[in-house]
C-alpha cells in the first residue's frame, strides 16, 4: 500500500507542481518578502479524541500544528483561516466558544489574526487550519539545503508527545494533581508549543542550512530532509534528548513533538549551542541514514506517523 507521502509525491510529479515539498509553500509577495502558506487537517478519532482533551486545548493545538510549519521555515505567522465541521451534539453546547478561546489565546501570543473560514455541520468534528506567514525574500529555510559534513540539531526533547499519547490511551487525563512528569507528557500531546521564536532566530542569524518540523517523527522527517538534499545522515542514540519516561522508539518514530530539526555548517556549531539546541548527529555523503547504538551503526528506516499505515 502506498503511503500518504508516496501519494503526495505522485501528485507533485504527475501535475508538475513546483512549490510543493516543504513544510510550507513559498509564494512571492513583493520585492522584499515571500508568503508562506500551510494547511493542516485534524479529524476526530483520527488526530484527536474529545474525551482526552478540552475544547480550549484543542483550539490551541489546531493552530499550533500550523504555526510549527511556519516556524520550521523561519517565518513570522501573520494571518489564519479556520474551517470547522461541527456535529449537532457539539453545536448545542459551549464547545465552540471554548475552542475559539483556546485558539485565540495562542493566536494573540504570536500576533496571528483570524481573517476568515467556514463552519458546516458534520457527523464528526473536522478542523481545517490554514495559516499565512511571511519571510524575507528568498530566505525561507528549506529541507533541501543540507550538505555533507553539516551538523544535525534539534530544538528540544523528543518522544514526549508519544509518551503523552500512550498515557492518554491508558486513562491519564490533564490534571494538576497528576505526577508532574506524566502531566508534562500529556500536555506535550494535547497542547504543543510551536518553536516560532527559535525558527526566526535560525533565519535571522543565517544559521540553519536546512530545517523541518518534527511532526511525523524524526525517522521520517530526517528522511525527508535527506531526500530533498540528496544526502544521508548518521545520528547517535546516546545524544538524543529523550523526554523522561519515553523510549528510544518514541523519540524516533512517535511524532508530534513539534520541535525543529535543523542542520548547520561545522563552523557554526557553537552558534546552535548558544540557542539551546542539542546536537544529535551529522549529514553524510551516503544515501542511507544510520543510527549509532552502543557504538554499533544500524539502518534507520522511516517509521513515523502515516495516516494510511496506522495499525
């Protein structure tokens, strides 16, 4: 069975689409800047469950996942459109009021203005989040700029969201009385924090040679960078900043950490450390990706989230 990424690549090649292939589409705006366009679809019982979250947290996450795409390209988010398909059972409750409160709370934090959208009746809750950002002309951070010898960094911990999902499946819910480690993991899943500020710094300091947001899992997202850049990579499992309580598999394949994976030239390594980023490996001239575990290199294959290959 083909994956969602296989299908995207097929459509891109079949119809000769030129701006598809990064976290956002880059479209010229004026002589000084480019637009960044990104869209995300969240569907009840596929991407979230209403008995796990609160309306305000879901509103937050609906915007956060799109802001993360803008962040990975070094952009500044500006505007958003939000369309929602709402079941009748929710329409008759305060759900939407609380959802929009959560959405606008995060929007105010990043100066995002809601400029439109659509609302319709649906059998299950469906959320379509569209965000528009801006970036200096020709300066967007792309997946295709990594070079052999570049150093791989991530902006924060990995595996927390996957751990949070497991906890939710086992009955843990957002609650201040829950042990702090478990509460933090649950919130990483339900209320992620997009790395917009550090994305802007990566661009302004001309630091990153390539970047991608960690939405599908580092094993898959690193593969996207390597494919786009025509390189390979080697990462060291001992260097991965794994969330306490999470496993190596969660860190590699779990997805929805919404950190930024980026590469820098060796001479700029210290600048990445100054931003608080964590070094995890390097880009190679090989065509494959390897994972070093206890000094033993092993092939790392993409096993991150794929809507059409779920168990």
